C-alpha cells in the first residue's frame, strides 16, 4: 500500500501538490478534499470574468486542452481521488487522521493520513462597520461571488457601485465594473494613495490618474463608516468619513484584503506566525513534520525586509505546491521566500513592482534613495515605442537595490524590466549591476541604453551627488505651495504656455543656449530644473554645478512624469 | 587646464564616453573625431530604415527631444568638440599624440592626449569569392549604405535580391527587403540553420519557418561561389554550391559578419586578443593604461564559456562607454563580460536568447541537457495569450543553466522570459531556481505557473529521469526515417487525421482513458508520446514508466512545437 496523502483545499496549491505527487509516486493514495463543488480554478481570473474579458466561467477551470478540471478529470487523467462538498472539521495529529463532514448529507467520517497538506487558502475580510454583511455587499473570493455579481450586472439594473479598498483586487474589480459594464464606480481607500502596500507615491499617482481617466470616482484618505439599505429595492447608502459624502449605490464590493484560513491549523495546535498565517519552514512543513502547508494560508519570508509576511498569490501557491510534492515524495526542495514581485493590468496601463516601497524600506531601517526615470520602452525612433516610468530604490550606504516599481502602456515591457530586478533581488544586486544589466537589445524591443540601465544610471548619479533630484509629486506640491522658480531647458515652443502663465517664476533657457546664457540665471536663487524626460535637466544641473549654482533640483522623469501624474498641470 | 581626452570614433561608444565624461569632469578637454560626417547614430536602426518602419533617416541621429546630434549639438549641448571627416592615422604612444588627417583637405596634424579612447568599431566582412566587391553588392555597415539601398529600391527597379548570411543582420535586412518592398529575396547560409551562432535547432527552425511563411527563399548549407554581372544593366548572377542553382538578382547584400577595426591599435603595438578584437581589462583599458577601448572593436569575455569573444552590439557599447568615462574621470567601474543576451524581431516573431547554444556548450566541455516547452505567454484563459516556445539548457551534473532561447508572437513577452535568465547567468543559476523564479504574475501577463517556471520544471524532470524526451526536430527526422510509432494522448478528433494517414503507426488513447486502456499498448515496442503542448504526454510517460514501459519518448513541446517547425506535418 502506498503512502496516504490527504490534501485539504482544492483550488490552486492543493491540486498542484496532488498532481505532482502522483507523477513522483505512482503508488501514493492521494485524496483531495474541498468544501466547494467547483475546484481547481484560476481564482485570479475572477475580475476578468466579471469584466467580460473572459466570457465563459468554465474557462477558469478548464485545462489548456479544454478539459474541465472536475472530479472525473482528476480521477481519470491524474489518478487523484477528489471529494467535493466535504469540509475538514478537525485534525487529530496523534492519530494522524482528519475528521471530515460531507456537507450535503451532514455525515462525518475520518480520513487517515501519513502526510497531510493544508491548502485552506484565505478569505476576504469583512470590515467591522455596520452593514458590511448586507446582501448586496459582496466580496470576490470565489467563483460563486463572481457569478452572482455578473448575474446582477447582466440584468442591467446596476448603475452605480462602490468598491472599498484600492489594493490589487479593488483595482481589478473597479476596472471590471467600469470598463465593460459602464457602471459608475466609486473607489474608496483609507490611505492617501492607491496600492498603498505595493507602490510609492509617483507610480501610485500614475495608477490613480488611469482610474480617473476612465471615469472612476476615487476617494483617498476616506473611511467607510456605515452601509445601509434604502427601502426595499436593495439600493445602499455608504457613509464615509468625508463630510457630506453619503453615496447611493446599487452594490458594494469589499476589497479590504484577505485573511488566511487558519482555524483548522490553530485548533490542531500548529504554530501560527506573527502575521497570522501558518508558520512553515523552507520545506513548507508546519510545526508538525507530517503536516505541510502552502498558498494563501501560510506566511512567507520577505527576503528584502527579513520579515514574515502574507502574500496571497496564485503564482506562489503553484511554486510552493510543486515544492511540497517533491518533499513529500522524499526529495529536497526549498521555498526560500518572496521578494514581493507583483504585476497588474489597470485599463490601458501595466503596473509592476518588486521589493519594498520607500515607506517600507524606511520602516525596515534602511536609508532609501530613489530615482525616477521616464523613457521609451523600445528604441525611441522605433514606431511601437511607448513611455515607461520606473522608480528604482536603493539603500544609500550599501547601494543595494531595495525595490523597483514601473508603469507604462505596454504591460509586457513594463513587467519585463521589473522581473529582471525581481529575480536578482534575492542574490543581492547593487546599483552598479543595474547600470550594466545585460538584457536583450534590438530597436523593436529596447534602447541601446535601456530604460532599466538608465534607472540604474540615474540612481548612481544621485548617490554620487551629481544629480540632486526632486520627484514630480514633490515638485508639484512645492511649486504650488512655495515660491520656487523653474528653469525650463526645453525648447521655446514647449516652454511658452508656462512662461505666459507663471511669468518670472518660469525661466526658459533651451539647453543648447545654456552655456552662453548662464549669466541670466540668478546664482543665489533656488531653481527646479525641467526638461522632457530628465536627461537634459540633469545635464543642465551638472553644468550649473560646475558654475557654482548650488541650489538647483532636477525634476525626475521631467515633464513626461509630471504629465503622467497630473495631466492638467500647466 | 583640464585633462585632454581624445576619442576616435563617434557612432555609439565614442559619444557616450564624451558626454558622460563631460558630466563627470567639467574641465576636461574632450575631442571626438570620426571619418564620417554623420555621427552618433543608431546603427541598429538601419534595417528598420531600409524596411520603412522608420521613414526619415534623421530619426536615427535625433535625440528623444528631436535635436539632431551633429557637431553644433555636441558643442552647444554637451560641451564636446567634434571633428568630422577626420581620420586617425597613427597613435604615437610615447609622445601621447594621435596623427590625424582632415579628409576633405588632406591636411594632417597631431592631437595630444592624456587619455585616448578607441571606438573604431567594426566593418562588414566581404568574403573572398569573386564578385564580392561589385557595385551592386552591398554591405549595411553605415547610414550611407542604407541610403543607397533604400534609394535604389525607391526607384522601383529592384525586384529580386540575395542576402548572404543568415545571422542577425542578414535576417533583419531580409525582412526589410521583403516586408515593405515586396522584393523576392533569397537568403543564403552556409550552415544547416539560421542564426547558427545564436540558436539551437528547434528555435532556429521556428525562425526559418517565419522566413518561409513570408515568401523568403531560404537556402541552408549553401555556399556562394561567385557573383558576376550580367551585361550592363547591373543585374547579377549568384553561383552557389548547389547544383544548378544560379540565381539572377538585382542586388546582393552581404551579411557575412563583421570584423573589428584594429589596424590603428595593432600598428600602435596594443595587444589584440585571440578573437581578433582589441584586448581590454575589466576597466576597459588596453595594454597601454592611457588608452581605453570599447564597443565593436574589442573582445569581451563570455561569462559562461570563459572564452573571449566578439560581440558587436550597440547596447554593450553604451554600457562600456559609461564605464570608460567613469574610469577616466578617476572612478572605479568594471565591465565583467557578457552572457550573450540577444533579441530580434523577425516579421511577426520575437526571438530572444542568452548564454550558450547546445553546440557551443558541447564544444566548451559541458554535458548539456535541454528542455523545450510550448506554453501561452499570458494565462491560457486570457484573450491576449499567444504561444511562446522556450528551450532551456543546463549542464547535467552541476544543474547550472547554460543558456536559454525563446520565440513567440509577442516579442516583449519573449524577451521578458529570456532577460530574467540572462541577468542571473553571471550569478550562476541552477535549474531549481528557475522552477521557483519569482516573476510577476497576473493573468493578462503570465500564468500562475509561468512558462519560464515550466521550462525549469521540465528540465528538472528530464534531469531526474522521469521525463525522457525527444525534441520535435529529432522526432520529425526519426518518424520519417525509422519505424517508430506514436502514442497520441490527445482527443480522438485531433488524432483522427493522423490515424487515417499513418494507420497502425499512430495509436490514439486519449489521456483520460489511458489508465483503463493501458493493456492495448504493446509493452516492448518503442513509442513517441504526443499531446498538444507536452504536459499530458509527460504525464502519460510517468504513468507508463510505473507500468514498466521503458521505451517511450516524450515529444517536447507537443504538437504545438511540431507545427511551429513544420506547419505542414501530418
């Protein structure tokens, strides 16, 4: 008789463990159980199903060869026994058995195991304000939620919605509601930016503008106080911390984060981590060596901060699933942790990041310094090129890269730059390596000095002191609130409307005239230096440095970056 | 007085050194000289100018802010003195001066230097066969060639062309002639595949099919013996090693490789390397510590093979240029070598690679093993997904990755996967790291278990012996020449035409029936296992392994890969 393996949870990690284990061990008796009747689905595809990019819900649980991944599929193709509508109620570790309940009949029985795998996932948080449990207040944790929301929208009776939480799921679902269905959507976020745990302020503001460009009503620094029903038609009012802001909407979607499902583990006495997830070692074993856990229910080590953290991502679940199966079958495979790589499509924008944000780096105790660059993703002379924005973060003294964020219209190109840094982060990569990073070059796909190299170059120049920068967000604040002047080194035509509006506050000396007209610039005054994308204003700054101008700051990413975060600036 | 820096060559590396040096050292006297009157241009853009993607030749020497990079631009914007139509004739190292000649007047003079930089580039090889110097036999080394070719085509008098050499430039120029201009083009290559120094046979055959799909007449294993003029209209005959093959064409383009321009360096007694390029250390210094060199005229270390090699790429030139400037101005910056990262657009196909090919790995003394996978670049259920093909190569014993090659319709997505491995290669990356590579995941941009992870997984399975593979190219050969049978585990519909054609040689048992129909398979016979993209045939193989079938081979990348290299196979 083969080893008995019981796996609790059959969405992402569970099926991966089961199938890989079967391939490694033809004799194992593998039982995969789930509370639900739909299993082995691409949960990350839910927003695209709701939004209409994916028409048929079955596409989310079909293989690439169009087979539906149901019980029969697992039995016939995979040699894995699946029990659906079955809930694990208790783990008896001494007896090595799990008490399960067949939800349709209420019947209970025991499953004996040699090795147990917990793939219990996470569930959407319902915040504690009044009304968060009302029928038209949805979460998007599973396919049933998705079907309900899509069904409601298909009736055409939903005209307005509120989404609570501007994290990844919140943004994806906001796009889904707005883009195809044309639902007037308000996105509410407590923090002062979207994606607060994922991005610094510049790239986050590019994302915010993309939301607003598509008609989303974005409320930052706003708390939801209460949701209430209006009469009996199901419509809701959302009361927020903003004075006089009471929204009337047809539905509310909660996207306030997820919480790992750990009841079973906790009641069995397994160790939980500081973040609330199940603790596992590098082999993905819990504190009981016969019980493995992985996916959204465990905590993982952030390799940059050294802290344990929750990271609910289907990609990590899949990688961990393979590792667990290898280890159960007698191999040696390690999951060392995460560097927090992430990407997102937001309407026409691709967003990507890895590592820490500026705030997180500060909190961790680093002395973070960042560069922001705007540059075409392909050779600037090649027709397909689009602007790409990168923020690159390093520790001042060690020059180690701590994080990277990027955005642009070509999401694959955005992800491409971030991924190269992401995979290096665990090896420890410094600024100098980024300057010479050997990524592929051909004009249809990159510049000879690519945007990723130039992000490194800019950061190198900042660290060496030759580039004294200000980011576009800070510039906009300073320019609006203080009297500082701009020295615009773009051409006269580009500068004209600004000169007209700001008069003496907006000095224009095109870069090719700067050397001979330097006497026109008051030496003791502070200036923000501006060009199109940053290199010319940096060049001007270096020249002015050599002429004893000590009080200039170079606007990182230039006017392109200003426009990306404030399209109306003039 | 500042340091006197003389830079010979003003295309890519030279201008980079000059501009960076000016920013680091405001007092340096920087002189940049070039034989040509056009300088600082994107030579890599030539094929796109010829092909029409770029209309205006000036786009290749304009900045992103549309300024033309000419002498005045370098003087006014960069503070760099440029002398054009000036040739360096002799380096007098003891006196630290360069003898130069003003080509328009023939006047000679000396330039004194404290540091000298050689950026003399490379020139196209003209092979020694008769006729290689005829007027209508072109190279594409500079913008003048490009203008001449484009001018000829614009007259509409060119209907046919031969391109000699199927390396990167050969492929790019073939596309340029064919795509916009509709010129009937024959591409001639001595080796048995296109891109012979860059790709292994599978990905190379995908490229070859893309050429043929666009009407290119591809002649492999073919030598050019002679080119001759027919009468006085300029038409040419190309005699090849193929019997009876005498081509008549209007023009010939030579793309038989480039050779570093080292005469000046050699005559000055500077050390040249085994590959023929100028020898430099990691600081990019030649054997004379006051003379630096970089770009196409130097040899660089291949970090995987350990051999010195030539690598004429604008991207390396730019990175090296920055390093040279840093070092000249008193900093410390190193160019450690190359891992041979490369990418190319070929009609609708993106191709990318890094590291060694199978042949090169063998020659270097490794014991290379490779996996080939076919998988969608985005989540398979997401509408924008396209098939992407990856070949991943490792050393059997050390499990170190030696190289990666990829192709697919979405070039940015192809490059993205290759770049992540490319940047890790110099750190030493093993198969296990690829399995868990933490690249960004969201359905619009990747799969939860991404194609790059699955390339690692497949290679891991091959190395562990559970996957016994055959690549699609070898399968096609074996199936055509030997009697081996196929066990097709796809659905009955997909298999039907093959069963009809091949009868008993083509056994079809859909994967979900394999467990119960295993008795139908003759145990002692050899079978090639086939599915759509590879995972199901691997799963079948693992099952058959457990049932004592020892003689199966899994066709890597499945039918998708077969179709990619032989669209007509049935």
